[in-house]
């Protein structure tokens, strides 16, 4: 199956079979798929797993035994603020995190503008939220084996119980 070009990450994949029964597919690594289902096309059934095959495709296992409806819920990659639809230039930040770039520019430019102080606080707050979103995605979704345990591991600040 083809991955949409504007996909940021998949939230869930749901399969509806010919009887109308709905099943959520479990995300696995491609190495698991190769071990679990090493000869595609020889056996069929209702798919239970999906995996990213490469940057353009993902696979399901086992091979579907009938026509099924697949619902793919995902977060869409926002349009770039520096790239026109016919151009492929730009930076990683400008192409993937436009909100972070926008609010950083607004905070920096606001020093040269005359305006109410509450707008500066608004821009700084928006920048901090965009930066936190960027940091969580970089630490959790793209850097740490999310496919193994299914949870994003972000360190949380917590006080020691012995403090009390």
C-alpha cells in the first residue's frame, strides 16, 4: 500500500472486513513481518499487522483473503512556508516545522516593532509550545524504538519521594 506523501506519522490503521467487523492493525517492525510472514502470497487471512516497508510503502500481514476497507488515521504534514508547490528547496525546519519557524521569527521581529507587551508574551508562549512539540517528536517518535513498546519515552521531571 502506498504511503501518502504528506504523512507525518500514522496514528492507527483500522480494517473493516466484508462482514462489517472492524479490527485495529498492530504496528510491527519489518524484521518482525519478515519472520512472522516469510512467504507473502502463499497464505491469506484477515490482516493483523502492518509495517513501514520503506519511505513510500507499507505492508500488511497476512495477505488479505478478500477485499477489505482500510481506514488510515494519521497526522498530515503541513504545507511549507518557504517552498512553492513546484519547488523542492527549503530547510528541514521550514519544511517540517513551520509553526516553530514562524513563532521564532515573530518573537525576534517583535523587538523592532512597537506594540502591546501582551502580544510578545503570546508569541513567546506559542514559540515555546511549538518548540516543545518539536522536542517531543524528535525525542520520542523519531529517535527511540517506538515500534518495540508502543510508547513515547520522554523524561518527566519528578521530585524524589524521600524529599517529604
